């Protein structure tokens, strides 16, 4: 969220808040989360928590970037991944899009690993592919 917020020019969020009890004003990530919530890029883990210290999954990275870009239509094919049934319903369209755009590949030839933690390297690669 921080990277996308900065790509958007770090717009001001004065007068805006979030419903997340674990995101306090003054935290280094506060403005980015407020911006992302206000722009429907993120919803939070629950209605009242964001979990800013939690790891992010590969499908969450795809979903956040997909929403940031306005939820474009996807043309990818997930059928070659036997673990496609592990994709959460909220992330299906985002992963179809991300795979179709070549932003996300499997962690192996036949494993998408949608719920696996996205390493910093994976998240950076996805963003770099988008920016290329």
C-alpha cells in the first residue's frame, strides 16, 4: 500500500479516517492506509482491523494492485495450476488479470500458491513488472 500511495503522489488525507482499530493516526503508514481505504484499494482484514504488521499473500498483492488500477478485465488462465481451488473468491478476478498480464507467475511450473506469503522479492517483482 505504501508503494502505491507514493506512486499516486502521496495525496493528502486530511479529515479522512479509517475504521481500523489497529491503524493509529501518527503511525508511519497511516496516510497510505487511509488513502488506500478511501480509494477502495483495500478493505482490511475485517471491518475493524487492517493488520499492518501481518505478512501479505500473493493473492492479496494481486488484489491490491488490481483494485488500484480500477479492476481491469483479466484474460489470464489459471486452469494450469492444480491449486487454483485455493484462490479466495475475492482474489479470483485479480489473479486472472495478474497472470494474464504476466505480473504473477507460479512459484513453480504448476503451483500458483495464492495464499502463500509474498516475499519482498516477489512483491517487488510484481510491482516492477507492472511499472515496466
